[in-house]
C-alpha cells in the first residue's frame, strides 16, 4: 500500500476542482494552476527518480485500487460540476474556469488512467477505460491507441506521432481526424476478421456511438442543454490536452524503414522521456514512455526509467505549455534532437 500511495497524487486534480467551485470566481482556475505551475515547481524541488520498482510490488492490489478510485472520483466531481454550472447561476468567469479545470481533470487525469486500463487484459479494466473515454467523448481512442499507435508509432502512418518541424496547431487537426479514421478502419477490419455483425455489442463502432449518445441523453434529461454543452466543451478541451501530450511524446523521432519495406522495431530512442518524480506520480509513470512502448502490457508501477532514450529538458506539464509557442518549442527541442538522437537537422 505504501508504495502505491504516491500515485494518488492525481486525486489532487479532482479535489482542486471541488475546492475551486467552493471558492468561486477566480478560484475556479485553481486546477490548471496546480497542474501547470505547482507540479513543475515541485518537480524542481523534489527532483528525479530513476529507481525501478521492486519484486514485491507484483501482487500489491493497491496499485489497482488507486486506478479504480480515480474512476469513481472523476465521475463524482464531474457530476458536482454539472450541478454547480446548471443550478448556481455561475458567472462567465466561473463557467470558463470550471470547464477548463474539468478538462484538465478529464484529460490530464481521466484519459491517462484510461490509457493504463485499456492496456490491461480483463473486461473490468477495459470497461473502466471505456467509461472514462466516454466522459471525454473520445471512445475510439481505445481502438486507435492500442491497435494503431503502438504498431505505427514514430512512422508517417501514425497520426499521433508529430513530425519534425510540425507545429502543435498543424498537428492537432491532423491527429484528431486521422485517429478517428484509423480507429474506424481498424475496428472494421477486426469485425470482418472475427465475423462480428454490425448489430453486435462487440462491434465497438456501434457500442461507442451508443455510449456517447446515451451519456448525452442522460445529462440532458438531468441537467438540461447547458449540461450537455459543458460535457462536450470539457471533453473537447480534454482531447486537445491528450493530443498535445501525444505531440510531445514522439516529436521529431522516426523509425527507419528497412529494405523489406517494414519499419525497424520500436526502440527507446523513439520516445521522449523524463524521470521527474512528482509529475510521474501524477501521470502514473507515463513519462517513462520508452518502456511503455517496448512493453505495452507492463503496468505503470513496473515501467523502467530507461536512460538510453532521449530525455526531455522538462516534465510533460511544462512541455505542454512550451509546445503552445512553436518558435520557443523549436528553439529548445531541435538542439535536443540533434544532441540526443544524433540526427543532424540538415539531414531532415
């Protein structure tokens, strides 16, 4: 239990949203302040962690308890946010603050937990992942990420791998549209291969559409059109946050195409990593990204701090902010690419 406890750090995101609504006004912006200012400052103070987990963690159920605890907490807090916005006559600032904070909770916490759960084998884990992705309105990510991104990462075939010199603003529409089309194609092929009928609940094209419509209908019945508008707005912003993280994770990194037409095997050099302690607690070791791609089914608490892959000069929360200013991003990251990946920019 003790070793799993630090990974409850993500709960602060949801609790800060509750606190922000209790404070009201500018207080509703507390969540992004905590994530994008507080966490990077704590990373600087607490420092790095290159320690890998110990064998006794293998059968500690608390590592799963903290994941499922988040599922319940996020669902509850989103319900409170819906109640607050549709019954308490919020100001325009409070609408903006709660929506942005909910997006940080859904995108920075919920989608990340869903990412961990969708790589597991049991129906319970995968159902929880689908529920969290439904709250973000991005259910097809369960298909595209597992079946598409992990196979095609760091190649032109992957819409979620950002290219050298590509700004985040060019990348976002390409990855959002490309990911949806890829997921549809992948699920169509899976259903044809397994003989799954269009009307079968196993057909995720049908099931995910029904999930999204049903959630919107329930929210609309309980909280009205404003509740549905909030649900969609926070989900869209959460998706943008997710895809910016994807942009950061593989920026400018490319797998070599072999003479046989296949791409080389995924290596640690194809993912950006960082071992900042606090942000890795917050993100369930997502920043140990190279090991995740090498061993997709490896649970978050066993991901290794591989040192041979390229290392970001900052943690993901800071990288997200820097990426929003393309000239600054290029000024920092292009020298990092040249120095760490031994890929002279002139060759690109």
